[in-house]
C-alpha cells in the first residue's frame, strides 16, 4: 500500500516557559489600546478567506490507550502515571493515566466518522514514538506501523489531510533510562533517525536536523511542509507604562521567543534571554545559527488552557497580567517575526469533567477564539491560513487527569465500548465550518424606520431630588447689607414684610430638574414616590404635607412644559424595601395588613396627586429574587386592589391609566441546540417574569411551570416551597388588573442545565448561569445584548396577546469615564433599534421607551447627566438619545413622512385659560387700551401744563 501524503507533519517541543528587548511586536499593546471603543470589541460578522483550513486534533498518549497492545513500549508518561503515591500523599494524575483513555487505538473508524461528521479539512494527531520504536530505537514495531497506515488510509478516503506531530511529550522510557532524556546531546540524532523512519513510511514530516532531513531528502517527492508547534500565553501590562510594556515583551520572549526567534529570525535566542541568563543559556556557533534559521515552513501556534496558562511558570509573567486575547498574540507574532504564515494547530478551552454533552462554556470560548482569529485576519492583516480545535474527543488531560474535558465528542471513560457522542460544540463547529465563519444575518443588521405618533419618549429617575428648603422670597424678615465691614446681610429685629403665599416656583430644585428634562426633549418622565416619607407611620394619622406639595408642584411644572409625569406608588429599595418603618417591622409584604395599608396609601395619592398625574405604576420593579412566595402573593393582591380602586373611583374623573412594572431581563438557552437548556430557559422566564405577570395578564393564577417544578422539588427536598393558591374571587380580582404591560429591561442571561461552575449554579432551580465572553460588557459586567430586548417583546406578545407595552427602564452603567459613555451611546442606539424591529417587523404593540437613568446624582454611573461638584453636565449619550427622540426613531430615505399633531399634556391650572381664549383676548385688548389711554392722558396733561407756564 502506498503511503499517504500528509500536508505538514509537526513537532511539538515543549520547553520550560521562561525574556527580550522590545522588537517590532512591542507596539502591539499601545496599538490595541488606541483602537476605537466599543466598535473594535463588537462581534465581527464575516467569513474567513476562501480555502481556509478547518480541523481538529488529538494526541497519542491522551486518546490512544492500548498501552500494552501491539508491542507498544512504555513512554515516560506511562511510567509517570503508574508511579505509586509519594510519601507526601500526592498521587499520579489519574488512576490509570492514558492506559485506556479514549481507546482510539481500537476505534480508528469511530474517530474517522467523527471527523466526517464535522466536515473538517485536516486532522492533527501525533505518532507514539514508543509504539513505532518500543525502545526508542530500532527495531521497528510492525503492528504500530500498520496502525498508523490504517489511520492515514482512512483519512485519505475521507479527503481529510493529516497534520502529524512526531512528538507530543511521550518520550520512550527506554531513551529516558539509557540517556537521561532530552538533556542528552544524543537525543537529537536519535530523534532524526525516528523522523527519517516516519518520513520514509508515512511520506510526511522537527528540530533543525529533522527539517533539513525532510527538505533535502523528502520534500522533492512528497511536497509536504514541516514546522515546529510552539505554545504561548498572552500577557497585558498592569498599566500602560513603558516599563510594564517591556516586561510584557520580556515574558513573550522567554516563553515563545525562546524557540521562535532562532527559527524565524536569526538562529539565536532573544537578547533579553541572553542578558538575563548568560550563564545558563547555551551558545550557538555561526554554523548552527545558519542551520537553525529558517527551519520552518509556517508558524504553528498552540494557544489554550493547559499549555498557555496552567503550566505557565508564574515568574514568566514578570508581574504583569495574563490575558486570553488570541487576536493580540497573533498580531504580535506577525509583527515580531516578519508576517509569517500562521497555522493555529491547537486551540480551545475546557469544561468540567462532569459536563456531558451540553458544553456551553466550551462553545463560547471557541466562539471567542475563532472570532478573534477572524478579526486578526480582516482587521489586522495577519496571515492565518488554518485553525485546529482541540480536541476531537475527550481524553486524558495530562496533570489534570480526567477532571476536565476538551473534546468535541463526549467519551464515557467508564464504558466498555467508548462510543463518541456529539456535544453541542460539535453542532456549533460543524455549522461554523459549513458557513466558513460568521456570515452577516438579516436579524443582525439595523433597520430604518420611525415609531408612531404619540410614542412615549421618556427618562427614568428612581426618586426625584427632593429639596423643600423655602426660597428667599418667602422670608418675611428685613435685612440690611453691611457693605463696609462684614459684607453680610444683617437681620433687622422687629421689622417684617407682608408674608406671601407659597408657590411652586419657590422650589429651586424643581426648576433645575425641569430645565434638564426640557434639554433632553423627552415627552415623559418616570419617577417613584416615597411611601415611607409621605406616610411615615404607614397610615393617614401622619401625613408629610410638605412633601406632598412638592410632588404636586413637580408634576404641575412637568405638565407646564408639556412633559407627562409617570409615577410609581412604590419601588423597593435597600432600606426597609422603601416601606414605612412600622410595616417593615411587622413582616413587610409577608403581613396581609400591608395589603390594606397600600390600598389606603394609593387612595391618598390618587386623591392628592391625581389631577396632575394620569400615568400610574402601582409597583415598580418588585424584585422576585428577594420575594418570598407569600410576599409575592400579597403584593399581587395589593396591586389588584389599588387598580380596581382607581378604576372604580378615579378613572372617570381623572382619565388616567394604571398598571404594574416588572423587571424582565431576557433568558436565552446557553446551547441553542439543546432541548434541556431550552427547558431551563423557559423555566427561568416563568419564575422571573411569569410569577407576577401570569396572574395579572394571563389566567389569574401562577404559571403551571412554577407549580409543577415546586411540586417536584418538594418531593425531594427537606424544605417545603409552598406557592399559595388564590381563591376564585381573588383570581377574578387579579386577572385583567392592567391597562398596559410595563417592563424594565437591562440585559440578557444565558442558562444551561449542566453544572459547570458551582459559584454560578442555582441548586434550587437547577440552572447554570453561563457567560458569552464575546459579548460586550459594562464595567459592572452587565452584558450588552440588544437583540434580547426584541426577543423579550415578542415573548410578551406571544404569552399575553396584543397588550400595549412600555419599556419603562433600559440602561447601562459606566465608570465615570467619557470613553465608556461610548458604550452607553452604542447601548441606547442598538436597544432602541431592536425595539423598532419589534414594533415594525413583529407587530408588537410598543407604545413607549424610557432610558435609564436621568443623572448620576440619583443613580451613580447610570445617568445621562454627570454630576460633579453640584454641577450637571450632559454626556454624549444624552445628546445621542435626544437626536433619536427628535427623529422619532431612525428615519431613512424610504421612511414615510409622519405628521403628528402637537400634543399638549394635561394641566389642571391651564384648563381655565385654554377654555376661555376669546374672553382672555378681549380682556387683554381692554387692558392694552387702558394703558394706552393713561399714557396719552398723562402726556397731553404735561404739555398743557408747560404751555400755561
């Protein structure tokens, strides 16, 4: 049988990671620090160049098993794995090491079928030196030779190019015993002999002796390529100083440059290594330098958890910070080593050894690394021509044993047949290869269009700034200004002026806030009342009339400038949940008496403020994370009773509307191909949103998913999670107690069912929180996922029908840095655009959008206005939002012209004047005529007097 002709055969040589003066790559850190934010960090929807190579890899000792089959000799890893526990108690990294592992030795066809399913162009695997040469030297083992020939034949039939590693850490134990391993000068010649055997029998390919051997004797006929696979980490400076950047460059020189610089540049070690390790580092002769230089046909890079980070000596960081930025490493290699062709021969991350087939964490790391490779090609001009995911199947993970998994295919190591079971990552990688990357999709593109007339454009402030300090005009005392000595006002005792009635304009804090809101051009302003301050005792026995008057003034001043106040009766905050102390002390919402207290409070507010406020929220963002089931039960009844109170006693005269506002972040299955993850996402949506929404907007009772889940949990847990039942009358009371669906939306969460990270696992709901590391994140690590809002709005419509919907709060934090306000600009632009898609494309009855938040004083880091030293300043995001408001969306050339009648907000004080315009005009005419008459009488009287004089 003729030997197959593999593409490259690669040697993986691993030295101890150990420095260099900045070369061309030293500019990498400053370059990436200057790239535009957040645009450069956005996901790139594009494809790889035509002919890009997609592959998977594995290593002999990690997957083959069969350690005593077919005449195989022992390797150093066999010896290491079989050693007894040391006196200190440390044991080998696994009970049997790679004795059986994934049993690929006995399952060649199984592995090849996995490759066929993926649709890869190449397969990287390593040859076991001890299987071919059991003692490390001749004689050749025929069974080992036949094994690898069969594998190569299968690959050729499949059309998959083999990428062969001659050596992947598993040195024959015979060579270790006889010569002391790689420290012996004999080993290079023995390795050359081994490589020549492989080239002769397999037609392919480390290091310089091997390259020259292949170049001189085999390349003319086999036309293959040879390189050395080098592993590296990435490092970033603690701060962007010249010293720290030099330390980062040093770190890469010691780890990667140790091998890369001699081969790809000048045949010698980096100068930084020479300077720091002069007594330890061997010298190359000029002949050796010429012999080593250029002995690689491409740059083969390995970048992953084990080699790049877990095995990295901490001293090699030089007090700088590790980073998993593959893109920056690729750019550094390209700059440092004269833009070589780069082949990524090993890359991925890992999941827990207990994770079976829904490996979401693995998928998102893979997604990040591949997307960064694409950016390196498209944005940075790096010459990457292939990518190899690690690994094809689960196996023995060196010092981590079987405690982690890195395979695309799941292997049950306890089973006899060792079947390959595809994980979710198989489907992800398979589709990626089919599409050759991440092609743009219509749903990823922004749309043009405008919102309807009357669309509510608003801004939120949790609680308005309340300052009831009286203005100086209300002070009836008389003062004298001491201009000569103290330069102060001195009160004159016993002298008073007439005391005038208090007016709303006397509150300076109101005027300032109103002027800022006018500057934003919003039509609505949403804030919450403070129940604990209006009724300090929780009942009508003590009323804070000053505060109530302040709220009346604030609302009337909003109406005066044509801004509609949107007011919540209650919003939970940290201290006492913003309940009056007496109610908080006696059980808060656990106590049924709080329900009636809330109804009395609501009636007082409707009576006192209802002439000014026509847009009510009963409860704003009650946090289900902090609610007991009893509290939620009472809260729903309180809301419903307040709604019916308004409906029966106030709606006809005040003509307002009222509902509840729920926090509603979107929940997405971490593995989009997993039914289990979809079930988890559906469950979380019902617990997070449906718990309070279903009784009001649905059937009057809690979601069936909740009841079924809690029944299941109660059957296995020690605790009884009791979800109360509504009576039939209560169901009728609660069902339909809304005028609209108000929601607050900030971010999207990924969830899965496989337990991966104990710190992010909810045992109660059996859900694992997952992070997509390709998403943009705010300084507080909130994910920026605009499409989550559209999915949420569609979900609400599908669940509760064509109900009017208001997005009552939507915003992101910053770090008081104008650079990061660019993230808020992006956030507002894209979330509103997704809302427009929901309205335009999905026919969601969306009637308003409110950005969060008004200013940094009341909501630090979230405001559209900064607040420093008693000064409010508009951020760029405020101006951007104002532009969207002025345009009523995102009009384009094809957008129809929308002529909206100017709306005038309801103003009780203005009603008298608006209905008597003719009378007012007549009175004005009489007044002007009177003034003119007085003027002429006075003028001519004076002329007559002068004439007679």
